């Protein structure tokens, strides 16, 4: 990695970039990219993402890791918090709302397109200490579904969204809606389309 530039050099580059933005930027294209960034980069990582882009602009970004792997920190999860057993937690191939990175949905690896998946609403979330693995286990125990058939899983404070194959989405709703999980009676339904 190259020597980090002095603060005044960084400030000058930021000012030049802002001036170019004001004078010559295609606002429609920037709006499209901004929406994409908001969708792909978790809120709490955006400032680091922008700082990393600035490093690339200045030519001081670290070289990519061979094989495209991420650095792992022992005993820490993707948010930098330690886990009880010293291992990082989280389900394989699923993404939560607060995951540091959004891995490709497991369904893509299984040959399914996102069109083959249906997004379901489940009325339980982080406030009941639900994790992605809990939801995949709950669904897999009630419907014959393997972990690699799930799409994205997004867990919010009070509810969650799970992508399952369209062919069994109604069966998942029928089997799980009304059941009790972690002390809560579940409501499961098709998620409203994102607008």
C-alpha cells in the first residue's frame, strides 16, 4: 500500500471532486447509482465505503486479496462484535439487514433465478432474538426445503422477510402461519411488492 497522503492533499482532492460534481455531473445517472448504493451498502458501512472509494481515487487503497476472500477476524462476527463461543455467527448464504456485506443468495448457486423465488413476510424479528438460521430451520422443519434453496433473508426489529421457491411459498404460509415460535404467534404472508 502506498503512503497515505497528507490531510491537505485529501481535502484538495475532495474539493476538486465536489467542484466537478457541481459543474459536470449527470444527475440522472448519479441518482440511479445513489439508489443502488443505498440498496447494496448497509447504512452503518456507507461512510467506510465512501472513504474506501476516496482511497481508490487517491491510489492508496489496499490491493485486492487473492481469490476475492474477505479478511476474517477471529472471534468476531461481520459487525465486529464478539460471539459467545468465539466463532462468527450467522447462516450460510443468507443476508440480514445488518450484515456487513450482502452475499449472493444461496438460490443463485443452486441455479434458481430471483424470479423463481417469492418473498414472504414473517411477523417476528430481532426484538425476539431471531437470527437467519432460526428462520431457515423453522421453515425447513415444516416444509421439505434445504438450506441452499433459500434466497435472501432480511431480519428487521419486529418482522422479517424470507425468500423461498415460488412453488412452495403457499405451503410455507399454510404450515407456519398461526404457529408459535419463541413465544410469539406467527403471521406469515406474501410480502407486498417493493415500490
